[in-house]
C-alpha cells in the first residue's frame, strides 16, 4: 500500500552550499539522498512531496559540516503481511512465479498456486488449469495476498499466495490480444 | 522484531505509525507522481534519467492499476468510502481492488466483519454500488 507520511532526517551540508540558496540546496540534496531508498520500517521512499520544516543548523565539532534536521512529506510504498494487492507477473518457472507490485518483488511458490494448475514448460512457461481456461504467464495481472515479508537493508522481498477465494489472474493482455 | 511478528493487514495490525498515516489509493498516487514527473520534464530534457528506479516502477505500476483516471472521480471515490467509518487502510484496499460483491469485499478486507463494527452485507453492497456508479459515469 502507498502511504503519505512525514519523515525526519538530519542533513549534513558543507558550508560552500550556504547563502541564499541554502534551502534549495538542502532540498535537492535531500531528494538525491532519500528518493528511491528503502528501509524495513517505512518501506520504499517513492517521492518527496513537500518540506514541513527545516530546523536550526548545528555545527559539527571538528568538521565544517552543519547538520540540519529536516521534516519532509513523502509517498512511501510499504507492503504488509496479509495485504491483498494486484501485481504483474515477471517470471514463471517450475518453482512458482515472480510478480512485481511497484518497487516490490513477490514470489508465489508452486505450493501456493491452486492444485489444479499445472506447470507447462516452453517458450512462454506458464501455469494452466487442466481445461486451459486460466493461464498464468509473463505480463499477466494477478491479485495475490502477501503472506510473508523479508526485509534487507536496501530491499523488501515478499512471498505471496493465490490459493484463496477471489485471488488469481485478473487480466492477461496476451490472451486478450 | 516482535512488532514485525504481529503484523497482519487482515486484522489491521500494521503498526500505529501507518494506521494513523494517510493511505493513498493507486489512482491518487498516479496523480501525484505524474504531476511530479511533469515538473521534472520542464526542467530537464531526459526526466527518466533523473528519477530513481523506485519512482519509475511505482509510476508504471499505478498507471496500470488505477481504477479511476480523472481527478474528480478519484475525489468522489474517497468521499463515498469515507462515509462508511472505514480506516484509511480499508478505504484504500477497497478503492484499489473495487470488489463487486459484499462477499468479495469481506474476503479482501476481513476487518470489515470484526466484532463491534456494524457493516451489514447490505451496507457494503450499497457502498460498492455507489463506487461502480462513479466508474460508469467517469
């Protein structure tokens, strides 16, 4: 799910950036530093939408740098265990398939795909029901439930399931074409 | 680590910080990101180079999965859903997934049916109906 939250960060700035453009310099450095990063607590920082406040700078002892506490609003993407969302299938193999929902990767194991769907190897590996009516392949849109998350320093990785009511393929552009 | 152990969106256990935070539906994120992208376009020739991979992937994702495209419809959806004493998180899950029946809605957002909350099937059905009207007249 996407959230709009306020975060705080202590920005260190070199005195050569001081002057009347100090605020702009601070903001552009902030954007460069935090946009695109990921933390286990807040998830992926997608975009900064505004600055709430810039606190008083504090000179660091022994260096010329000055630290400013900056509060900023941003859009973050944070997946939760138990959350249901839509995702695009990116890779299918005999172990299961991978899907992407925005910046986050989700793996759905073969055991969490309905039992009546069988793996079919070939150019376009896929999972198909015995009557061929439902097919999961690359670029399909699926609705899945997140059942586990693993948080790295720079990435969040999820495990999902489509073995439940109202989950599974919602749209297959290849089949519609 | 114990906080992480308890996390479960189906029971609205998403941590205090996020429960109080403002949730965004995919269509709202789409409006925000596109606006930001347009601003970048004005200052640089190759905006795709300026943005992070996270931004790019998110933009593609929300464009693909936005149920409502025009800003008025997006506002209406939030207004309709906010009449029903939903939490921010529930509101956005419903807005994103647009379930068609009450049964589906409860499967998507099990917390609708937790004790002490008065969401009857009829009330849910009515809410979904209002939503589909917005979609139709968009």
